[in-house]
C-alpha cells in the first residue's frame, strides 16, 4: 500500500534538497542530522522523521552521504527526469519566470509562451516566440508538455485551465490569484504571492510591537 505523506513533509523536501546542494558545492560530502539541523535552523529529530517516511538514508555514527541523499530526494521529487513547461501569460511575471535560468538547471524547460495581447505576440523571450493563446491547443497536441504555468488575471484563469485540462495537461502551476479546483487526475499548485507578502507583513508588525 502506498504510504500517505503529509503535505508539510513534502513541502520541506525542496528545502532539504537546496541545503544539500549547497553542501556539495562547498565540498562537504558527509553530514549528520544534528549538523544539518543547525544549518537549517530546525531539529535533527524533524529531519530524521521526515526522511524516514521514504526510507533509511543515514547510518548511525556516520550520518548522511550528502550526494546520495541529494540523489534520493531528487527521485522522491521526480527530478531525475526533465519536464517541458508552457506558460500562459507573457506579462512581467511570465517573462520573469521564463528568464529565470535556474529552472532549466533543475530540469524544467520552457518550450512555449502564450498571450492574448497583440502587442506581445511575436516578441522573442529567451529564444521563445510569444504565441497567440488561440494556438494553445494546437501547440499542446504537437508537443510533449508536462506542466502548464498560469500567469494571467484570475478572471481568465478558470477558462484557460479548463482548456488545458481538455487538452490533456495533468499539472498546472497557478499564479493567477485564484484557487483552481481540478479533476483527481490533474495536480495543481496554487501560488499566491500576496499571501506570502502579507505573512511577512504580519511578522514585521509583530516585531515592532
């Protein structure tokens, strides 16, 4: 039976991956949960509990092999393969996402960008020509698209999401400031930038009291 892993644990895995990658970049090949916890400002118990959900990766008296643990987390997160992405919305946010080189370094490759604004259609962004959103279904049918990114106003998001789902898209990264509800076989990650900023505002206001 497949084990149910909490979303909180899954959400912490990319952070572990990021810290482990930094360790490798600095030539550190072995680390204990205690040492890692100090760097990440969490507890060693939390790290061990999280990782034990997926297997036994450490050795008592030795700790973790950083490179091997990094590889295992990559497998857990599905990062051992590359993903093709398209982005709908070529405004400031959309262009910033396409221009962020680190996505490609992690195996996330943008292969198409779309917009409805005639002033943007035809412009080249990092080697990609902005296409009319009317060509969305045709493009998906002719290309292997794994993930669609929505960087459009929320009043357009529901309609475009339905078009994507009907075209066979199974994963949506949504920046459109509206929570999308999708069929069970379609996964969606809703990203609300203003929520994060308001959380920061709360923490700042608490510090000032």
